[in-house]
């Protein structure tokens, strides 16, 4: 008879067994596909090495000299970086990760120079060393912190009680850590933690973690989002609006949401707004929305919404399925006691019509809460987490100036976290979760049956 903890151990290490054959060279690079090299074109390395960018080309018209130009943008400006008398060039000055565009100017005597079309390449960042598991475990030697503030103490008691059912058995946890250590030692797994920021993709049950522009980690876990949904935010609710014929939305000034059903209300165009009166806000606000996308006969993977407050854009959302979506409204966006929520629906401009109106998203509930603590429970758990990762190539990130950087991209097969970071009694207070990747789940099921 297998317990849930036994199944977790089988699942976790079934995934590890699957990825043992993989290496950084075997994993696909997450980039766009370039042109096949041919006459008058350049063949450029794309993350093949972290030493340089390698260029090869055909010597057009038997040119005796080739001048190499480089730019971070496809249309320039172009910087001259060197010359070559052969059909190759090694750019050792390329900054790791940066996507560079290259052009080769063929020069021969008094013949007009010939310039190739731009092609791009980049020098790989890395290798990434990762964290030392033994060092992380040795750092867990602190006593439980003393919380003097009564509100925070009450919050901690409630949150710890909520998390208790997710704590892993300390003996099985020790076994997992011991075995995981061997896979980390041989380079199969890498440990990453202490990220600068995390982005929640609620609809797809994914969280993306980034460390400056050094690397990115994706973790897909349905159970993690059960914790997210089940943890009651410790915030003071200011306004709660329910939509549809049975709701209280009629008490508010609303435009652009004119199609009512019993428990939800659809947009009837590309724009909508809701005006609410609030008490003087002394902190940021949280906006929680329960939304339902409509597709009809169209096959879009998601519906899009741009959310603004008082004419200041907050965030662009992709809504793949019905569910809850949370946004942070900075205090700086709140003017007095009036708040105007504005919604833009780009997909409403299509030919899709519902009740003769272009409709894409239905609102079920909308809640505005005052953010009492700067760090909610979910954020706390993410900040304290360590992730067990496998390489998945490189991920292109576009900067504000239009330049692109390719950073190492990892997928976490599991994570562990606790409420108090580096608490000496961590073995009794650790939450450990594995990925919910469907392909890996099938292999996990096979392994469980064999076991």
C-alpha cells in the first residue's frame, strides 16, 4: 500500500531518471529559427559556445578582404569590429547572451564592395554553477524568530496552521534530500534560488522566476496553485462586486459590460470601465477578479485584457480559462478616494459576436482589498524556495530598447520551501512539490506501477 508521500518519492525520482540522459547539448535552444546558410549569407553560431560567436561565409567574387560589422538591432547602426582574409571570423568581444546582427563587406581592389544581408548569432551565457545543497542545509540553523507585532503574530499562527497539511514527513524528506544530492553532484540537477522576481501565470498554473538577466526558471505545479488559492490573503476587503442579474454591480458606475447572465456579465465592445469610491488608501491595493473567457467557434489559446487604473496601465493579462486572477494596484495610482478601473479587450475587435455584440470575457466577481502586509503567504513561500532544475536551452528576453538577450532557461522538476527561512527545525516544516507536466506524469505512473 503506497502512501501519498511514497508516491511523491516515486514521482520525484521517476522524473530524475527520465532526464539523466539529457545534457546541455541535447536540450533544444529556445530561439527563433534562422535562415539556412547559402550563397551570399553568413552562418553564425547561436549559443554553441560561451567563448565567442563564430562566423563563416562564402567568399563572394573571390574577395581578398572581408570587413565585419556588428549591431544589436537588425537595422543598425553598424559598428566595424574587425577584418578577415579567410572565410571565417571569431568574435571574442561579443557580450555573453546578447543577440548580435552581423554583416560582412567583401572588398577586392577597385571593385565596389559587396555587403551580405544581416544574420544573427550570440555567445552563450554560462556555464551556470548553481547552489550547493549541503551549504544550503548547513545554513538552516536559526531559531524560530520572535514576532512581537500582534497582527503579524496572529497571521503567522493562521498561516502555519494552513500549511501544516502540506508539510512532508521528515524521514522521507531526508531520504529525498540524500538521493537528490547525488544527482546534483553528477550535474544531472542544478539548484537555483534567491530570485529577483517571480511572475505568476495563474491560468496555466505556472510561475516564472528570474535572476537579473542571468537565468530564468519555469515551474508548472497544480498543487502549488492549490496552496495559492487556499491561502487566505491577510488583507482588508474594501469593495466586492458580483456581476450578473443576481449581483450588486448595479450599485456602481459601469460602462462596456452590458450583456448580463445570472452570475456573470460580458463586455460588449473593446473597452469597459468601473468606478468605485474607496476610503483613503494607506497602502497598495489588490485586485482579485473571477473571469470567464468566451471562444465560440474560434480557436484562440487565450483571451487578452489590458487593465488600467485612473489611466495608468497596470498589466496585460492572458485569460486561457475561467478562474481567479490577481493584480497589484500601486498606491501611487490611486487618486483621493476615487478609483476608475479600465479594461481593454483587443480580441473584441474580431468578427466574434455574442448576442450581436463582440464579447470575449465575462466578469463574475471583482474584489478590491487593502494590502496590509508587503509580503503575502505565497510570496513568502516563493522567496524561501529552492528549485531542482534541468536545462532547457536559452530563452530570448527583449529589453525596452529593442535589444535581445538570451539567458539560460531551466525547468524545475520540483521545489522545496518553508515558512521560516533557514529554521533549524526545517525537516518538520518543509513543503515539497513536484512538477505537473503531463508528459512526465505518464512516465511517473508507469514507474509507480512497476514499483
